[in-house]
């Protein structure tokens, strides 16, 4: 894989929420300073609700599972909006999302 590395503001917020040590916060600071940050748009937020409602209808997911998926749906829609490749190790959730909206996905 080659190209420009971008970070999702959603991912950075998730990382920041879990950063317990100074070294972890410093790494996130570096990512924020050195990566182009992509942020979900209003359209992404609205579409995410539609997708989650469809997932609920199709799979009967609990509100807790839908809440867990919401940020991932936003990450996927943001990548799709920018035509970028989403790289993740979370194969199952992002392949599920990919079934509802096509986007470039690479799992490691």
C-alpha cells in the first residue's frame, strides 16, 4: 500500500478517550499534527442513522451493538466520501458495513 496517510477524527477521539499514559497522548498528538484529519460531514451523520436503522431491521441488533457500530459506520462513510482506502484490523464490523455501503476496504 502507498499514498498519503490520513486519520479519522472519530478514530483520534476514540484513541484519545482511551489514552491513559503520557506516551499514548504524545503519540496521538503526533498523529494529529502530522496526518490530514478527515471528519464526518452532516450528510455522513444522517446516512449513518439510515444504515444503522437498516442493520437493526436486518439483524435485530441491540441498541448497545448499534451504538458500538455507529462510530465505525461514520469512519467508513467518511473514507467513502473522500475516496480513500480504509485500513483496519476490525474485519467483521467493517465487512458488515461494506455490505450496506461500498467503500475501499483493506484489512490487516
